C-alpha cells in the first residue's frame, strides 16, 4: 500500500507523501469508512 515513504489511498489510488496526509484525505473524501481503525470489512 505504501512505497518510498509515500501512502496510497486504498479506495481511489490517490498518492500522498505520508500516512498523515492519507488520513486527512480519507477523513475528507471517504469519511466514516473506518479503514485506518482496522475495519477492513468495507474493502
């Protein structure tokens, strides 16, 4: 999921410089998914 210190959104494939940026993106765009809390049931 991450490469060269970056992070990739598992929902849409957007690339971010780190997990913090990815987390902000998921909160804004894919909010309520629970992915970063370990809920993989919606994959």
